[in-house]
């Protein structure tokens, strides 16, 4: 790409947002699988979270492309969507991880019992990394020098 004055960080985050959006969409899975992780929440709440997750993935891809074009509405939308994602994630993390641990203990998970602990630890590490990445999105795209780059 030619040097057009766009900060390298905007390019990097734009591409990462596209990839992260795809990751969210591919990892979403079926509603049945998804809803297992949110027991005992009521169905309308689980449907809302599922819908938000799908929308978040779509926005990640679309807004990532628009951020590469320095479109300010895309930057603002991703900051808001990411803030919602972090908030929901922090509020529901204990519930989801508890349900995930229970799922790993079941034969249906097809995870060998001696591997369940490692799989769970990997999920915890991935959750921490995703949360840090999302917090970095909020921080980066709200910095005054970066906000000035967008039209």
C-alpha cells in the first residue's frame, strides 16, 4: 500500500478488525451450542446475546473495511460495539466459563478427561487475550491523534 498518511496502527487495526469479525462469525456456531454456555439465562436474553455476537462479527468485517478508508462513523461504531462486548463479557464470564467447564466434563464434549484441564486453561488465556485486544481497540480509536485522522 502506498504511504497516504494513514497511521500504520489504523491499517493494522483495520485488518485485525476484519479478521476478528470473521473469527466471531465462524466461532459463533449453532444457537443450541451457544445457548448451552449461557444456562440458566432466559431465552430472550440468550437470543439477544447471540444476535449481538453475530452483528458484532458483521460490524467487525464491514467497519474494518471502512476504517481502512478512514470513515469516522465506522470508528465510532466499533468503539461502541466493542465497549458493549467487553461489558457483557465481563458480566457473564464467570457463568460462561463455569458452563464450559461442566461441558468439558461431559462425554459429549469428546475431550479426553486428561485434556479437559488444558482445554479449559487455553479458553481462559484466550478470553484474557480477547478482552485485552478489545480494550486496546477502545483505547486506540479514542486517542485524540487518531480521531483527527478520520473524516
